[in-house]
């Protein structure tokens, strides 16, 4: 599963890849490859879904966010 967020490691807005493995998930920045392990539960799922909604709201002000489509895409604004 791919989702957009700001990476704390490289400080870019980019695409993250989420690999869910039972109750754990690996969240990897597709730009700098920084990986964080997170607990995978309904809370984490809501957090990611809300994050995507925030980005859609931000996209109205910063249309450049719409350019994040493929793995490795990254922007700073
Ligand atoms: Zn990164």
C-alpha cells in the first residue's frame, strides 16, 4: 500500500510504502529508503487515512502535491 506523507528523515514530501505483516508494519520512504516499524492496528490505519485526507486538503493550496504519484517521487515546498 502506498500513501503520501512528509518524511522526517529526508524532509521531503514523498510516497511511502507500507508493508503490513500481521500486527506490525514497515513504513518505508520511497525516496531515501528510511524505514520505520510501526504497530499495525485500527488506530494506525485511521492515522494513515486521516493523513491522506490532510494531504488532499493541503493539495488545494499546494497543487504540487498532486505530482506525488510514483515510488521515489519527492517534492519540497
Ligand atoms: Zn525520506
